């Protein structure tokens, strides 16, 4: 029964983040690109302040998979690298922490492009 509640919390957390994004798209003049930036920066700021870890504890994958989770991962990577390497870690920590996810996104995006032969929209 515990696994059900874990899934329910992830669905609720991810759903709320998506709902906020949809409201921003529908009710404000913000473009999707600006909303993307707002989500990533929000994840970095909330992660840096130590607030987003509570959202992750509650929502699990519902908090780490969306764009705010990517920002949170960047903030955690920078924090760890600064502790280990000093100020230089502020420049390298975020990318080091996110390298696996970035590499997977590039690889699978390329693989899908090979399989489905994308075409221009025009």
C-alpha cells in the first residue's frame, strides 16, 4: 500500500507543477520559453535555499523530473562542488551533476531522430 501513496504523491506534485505551468501559459503573456526559464531558475533558487529538498522528499519523481528538478540538481551539484573544490566548483558543479541526464537526453534524442526521420514543419 505504501507504493500506492508514493505514486500518488509523485502524481500530485508533478500535476501541481504542470498545472502552474498551464495557468501561466493560458493566463499570462509569458511564452513557453520564458516559463521554462522561470521553472529552472525557481528550482535553482529553491534548491539553494534548501526549500526544494522538502518538495523532493514529498513528491519524489514528481518533483525531480520536471524542470524545477533540473534546477534543483544544478544547485545541489554546485553546492557539493564548492564544498570539495572551492570557488571553482561554482563553475563546474552544476554541469558535472547534470552530465548523465544531459548525455542521456542527447543520445535518446538522436536515436529517436534516426528512427522517426524528422521533417521540417514548413
